[in-house]
C-alpha cells in the first residue's frame, strides 16, 4: 500500500513574493491579462463547484473558470485569494459563501 502524500504532484508555484504586491495582483485579476491568464476556482461554504457530463460517463472535475464565467464569479465573490502560478496561468479561489444559492449566478 502506497503512502504517497496527495499533494506531491502539484506543480502550482505558490509565488509567495507576489502575495503582497497589490499592484501585480490587481493588474492580473482585472487588467488586460486577466481574461487570458486568470483562472477562478469558485468555492461555496467549503465546497468546490464540480462539473459532470449528463451521462456521468466522465469523472467529475473541479470547475476552473476563465473568461466571462470567471468575471461573473469575480464580481460576486466576497473574497478572492491568490493561489499561485502554473506557467502563465494565474489561479485564484473565489469565496461565494455569502450567497444563499450559488447556482443563482
């Protein structure tokens, strides 16, 4: 039986040096590069949004949103947390816990 730690394979650079750079964070969340580089992971009351196909043939996958869907979530999030970088991709978690029904978005 393997005792491999679950997070061993994560390639996300936590980029600690950028966490206090408000100018960089704002520019990459709302600026021109936000649409192409920013990825939003919605979270509601400690639960992740998960996508499945209609026939449940594929394994469920965590929602990682970009573009208009990401912008809608960003605008409605109570809190955004910078998670890190993976290549050119910038990852944020968006807390939607203040909403009674997150599906209303």
